[in-house]
C-alpha cells in the first residue's frame, strides 16, 4: 500500500500468490495424511472441514494475486527477466487455482488464454493437458477430444529449440508420445 509503484511490485504480488498456492497444496497433503492415519488410529488430528475451507480461501487469494500480476503488466511488458517469468507463471498458476477449486469452466478459459499467449512455449502443452482433464471432469468428452487434437496441432508449431533451452523439463518426444497415446488409447 505504501509503495504501489515500486518496480518490484510484480515480484511481490507473485510471491504472495505463490505462498498462498503452495500452502493450499500443503493443506492437501496434510489432509491426505490425516485421513490415512485416521483409518488406523480412529482419530483425526486435522479438522477436514476447517482445512478444506482454509485451502479454498488460500487458492482464492492466490488467484486474485496472480490476476493482479497479469493486470500490472497489461499496459507495459516487464523488462526484468524474472518479472517476465512471474508474469508467465501467473497466467498458468491462476488457471491451476481454478482447476484445484473445481471451477473447471473458468480454468479452461484461463488455460486457453495462457496457452494462446505462450503458444511457442512448451508450457502451453501442459495447459492443454489440464484443459483435457477439466473437460473430462465436466463430462464433456467431445470437447476433451478436440482439446487433445488442438494440443497435437500446437506441438507441431512449437519451435524445436523451445524444448532444448532448459526452461521446460519434458522433451518434445514425451509430448508426442503422450498425445499419441491419448488419441489411440480408446479413452474417448
């Protein structure tokens, strides 16, 4: 609030959002652990309802902070490399938050926007995997199939050097195999 025009505002907003997102993921792990041990001990150390509410609250706050990062850079592109990374991740992580909240239609919209913006980046393929998953969760199998085909088309358009520059860990061959498998597996 004191320094709204500080050059590190994007970094600050991103790190705050990422803290909320990661703490929500930690709550998921804690809930899973408590549920597993409760089966043996018949006692839950974590109130599942309270933890779930806190998880939802943290994911909602994280999404709002990622939105602020995206909004901050709408008028001007970030110049620092780290801010460019935070902007890119904010596009994808806000979609992840909506997916984790079960708001699949909104997640699809945000993943699609991120994939379009970063269509020459292998991260766009990961977004399409989540789009497919979200459509499946909504019971929209035809749309999931179409999204899978769009991912195949996108993969052909991504420059090969994008997979070898060290910014993404999965090689192009992995994506080719995954997309081939999903098409041919009969899962549709």
